[in-house]
C-alpha cells in the first residue's frame, strides 16, 4: 500500500524486501504530502522520486570515494 493504493510487485527480491521498499516509499510520500497539503499526488510522486535519486547518487558518490581511497591505500602499502 502506497498512499492508500495497493500495488502488486513482482521481481527477484524477496517478498519482505519488496514490502520494505513499498513501506519506505509510502513513508516518504506521506511525509512530503503532509508538508505540502496543496500538492497533487503526481507532484508528490515526482518529488519523492527526485529525493530518492538524490539519495542514491550521494550514496554512489560516497562508495566511489571509498573505493578510490582504498585503491590509493593498497598501492602505497608494502609488497
């Protein structure tokens, strides 16, 4: 259930993982909708997608930086 609507998800993830994803999206959308009462559901969904994309890109960048730091550390170590 996302924003009161039921969605049937199919995929390779476990049912629990898919449930957790749906619950996370629902929580984000409800939070945005509560803060922006006049905003349409469509705009809430787009804003949620943008927030999730921002979160994902920041995590990817952080992982890339950690990988770069690890590579630099490996090349400076003893052989």
